[in-house]
């Protein structure tokens, strides 16, 4: 297991927008909070990193390459929800798990799609 604070995911970028901060600032804040919480619980990892560190990125690439080379993961094209109002792809995990209600806006399959450069 190679745990680390996510520095690039949708929740981080959305929180950054809400608070008028950069994703790096939000990630750093929560990384510190997680480490403090783990320490209070006397819980530790051999290494708890952040996804933006070079070491973390190299290790993750290594793991994914091994999985790919052994046929456990593969490439494929899959439709994704696209919001024309937001002009971006929308993840469905939060909607499927009930964490967030699906917004009232037009949804359509997104493949093939061409992102706008505006």
C-alpha cells in the first residue's frame, strides 16, 4: 500500500475554487490535518506522502506499469457524462454513491468529445 494525500483530484480543485485558494494550498492544509490526526491516533504508515511528490509519482507509475504488463488493467474508451453548461466532464462516483445529488442540467454521453480551448 502506498498512501498519500491527493493533490490533484476533483474534491481538491472544487474546494480550492470555493475557498479562493490554489489546489496546492488546500492539499497542504489537509495533508497536515491528516498527519496530525494519524499521530493523535498513534497510527502510522511507513511513508505517508503527497501525490505531487516525485517519489510518489514514480512509485505509482511503477505499480501501474506492472499491473498493465500483467494484464490486470487495460485501455478502453468509455462514455463519460459531459456538462455543456460547465463545459467539462463530470465524474459519476459521487452521484452513484449518494454523496452528492446529480445537478439539474443537461447530461449527455461525451465520447467522442472535443474540449473547448476557451
